[in-house]
C-alpha cells in the first residue's frame, strides 16, 4: 500500500531518501505504510511564495516560479502528463494505491483544470469515498451539495461517505444518516468521533491557530516561544519538543506576545526577506535583543537562522539581519535538498552534554549562508550528505545560542533531551533522565489513529463497496 496525491499545496516539506522534495503529508503517509517515500507519491508540490506567486516542485525538483493565472491557464496541461506518469510508476510496484484529493471535488471555477480530484478518479475508474468534516458545520449540505454538483458519471464512482470529527452522542445522527443514505443512494461508512491531539504531523500552518499553551503550568516547565512567521515553513521541526513533559511551547505572532520565555526559536520561512521585513515593521528585532539581554536563549533553524545573521541578499536587494551570528546569506535560483547526518562540534564553550552528539535530519537550501571574512567562525555542526564532512551553522562562545540549516534536529532524542537539560541545569533544576523516543511516539500515534478510524468505520461494508471481498490485500 502506498499514498498518492497528484498535486499538493503546502509549506511543510519532506525529503525523500534520494533527495527529492514532496509534501510532508505524503512523506508521513508513506511512513505509516512502512515504505520509503518517493517523488511519485506527490509529483507536483506547490509552495506559496506570496499572495499569488508560488514555487512549483516537479517530481521532487524545483521547476519554476509561477503566478496563479499562469498556472491555471497554461501549466496544468503539462502537469497532467507528469501526474499520469508518476501514477503508472507507482502502479508497477504497489498492490494498493490510496489516492488523496485536494479541497472540494466540485469547485466549479477550477474543475476544467482539475488534475487532483475527479479527473484522476475518472481516468482510473477508481471508487471514491467523500469525507466530510462535521466540525465545520453543515455536513449534510456538504455531502448532498457535492453529489448534486458532480457529473452523472462522477456520482457513479462515489462508493460512500465518511463523516469525520464528530462531537457528541452518535444516536443524534441516526435520523440524519438514514435521510442522507435515502437521498443520495450512497452508504455512510463511518461516523468518526473527534480525536483530541491525534499526534500526526500537520502539513498546513492553519493548524497553528489552534495550538495554545498547555494551560498555565506551575513548577519546572521550560517555556519555549516559536516565532510564527507569516510564511512559516517546516514548523514540524518543533513537534518533538511539544511531546516533552517539561516543555510548554507557544507560537507567537506578535512581538508583544513574547512574554518571558526561556528560549525563543526562529523557525524556517518560505520567504525569508519578506517575513523579516514584516518583523522589522512590527518591532520584533528590538524585542528579541531585549530578551537576549535578559538572558533568554535563542535558536534559529534554516530561514530563522538566516534572519539571525548579519545580512540577507537576493536579487540585488540587501537587508540587515538581527546581526547575532557573523554570517551572510545570498539567495540564488539553485535549490538543494538532501538527508544529512553529522555531529555537534566539540568546541570551547559548548555544553559538554551536547559536544560530539550524533544528529541527522534534512536540508532544503536556496542560496548559501557563509561566515563573514575575518569574523570569529564557530560552526555548530559537522554534517555530511554523501560527501566529505563540512561545517554548518553557528554557535555563540557561551554555547547558549545556535543556528542551523538542519531540519528535524529536535527529532534526535538524545540531542533534544541534553539540550533541554542544559537549560534546566542553568536554571538550577535537576536534569530529566528519561529520554522520549520520538519515533516510537509517532508510530504509536499512527497506530492510535488507525485503530480509531477502524473502530468507527464499517470496514466490512467499506471493503464490499470498494469491491474487495477479502480485504484490501
């Protein structure tokens, strides 16, 4: 079994073993299937760069930057060929392909350019399950309206409905479900209750609107503030931190909401220059410098690390950064993605708990970040991606602040725990000895979600309407 989504729009990326870039969701779905992710699972990835401009990733590699009109009017013709080729390659290796749509299959203004929803289903003659989010309200109108707007041959492909994110007493839905089945002639295959904190990585920053502090914990909790850029990207870098029992993590979108954290994290951004201009206008740099003077630690990841440097340059435009690290970043059209491994540098001032620890993750780089000539260069990591080791990132002489291009650095269990313990020791607290195994936490979350859906779905009926007499295998 493998996942497939012909076109995805997301800023959270996933790097495949061969260095291709796809949507985070398809990478996580591949992990849930127990297979390595490939670029054919998400052949087209759209990464919004501004209000109407996006970068197009084709089969894992940067292709072009396009505005909405150009994509809608021209590019979709070429894109369909990419979609069909990728699917056929997957088909040769998988016994079952689960195809994911995008948004609504009946957006009338977009349907003639569809390459992800019913056009794929019609091309393959694939059975379709319509999944409705009842938490948004109007679930019966969603499903009946969708069925009414589908073409007759498309309605024939619909095998049934799933109603997701239900809260309350299921018996209250019985009458409505009977009416829906009679009205449409299609079965409701499951009523899936709301699952609090499913623990699955998100692909869209809209989920951050619902992430808040875990109450107002008292006692020995480390408070971490994550700056929520307008174009925040790869914020899954923080997911492992949220699982630590002694961490309270908060996403902050205004300088006056910073409070008094122990650590401020500057995460990645899809458009570093525009986001940094936004923060300059809002007064964030002054607030950050004030917190640093008060002893708050600071960490930068990829675009956030670049903002903490001396300058950022692109297309003959140069912005002054936070000037915290003696580095400058120059952007180019070239983009590189790779899985990398390395170690934390052994250097004077670096906490002994971190020095020499192994780390791994992935890099997605557009442009180069280099030390300022003649400056005090203190690399944070030694990393390699199939080539000789190279220096990466920066760390301050006292070892309290660092920046890196390595995404997923907090997924490294020993590194994450030792870094948190170093902060605890500085505060006069005892270290936490238990090391959370984040990979196992993620696997358990996937199993829990699968069990939850299976418990509340009529699986026998689902298999029958899909034409599987002996299950999916």
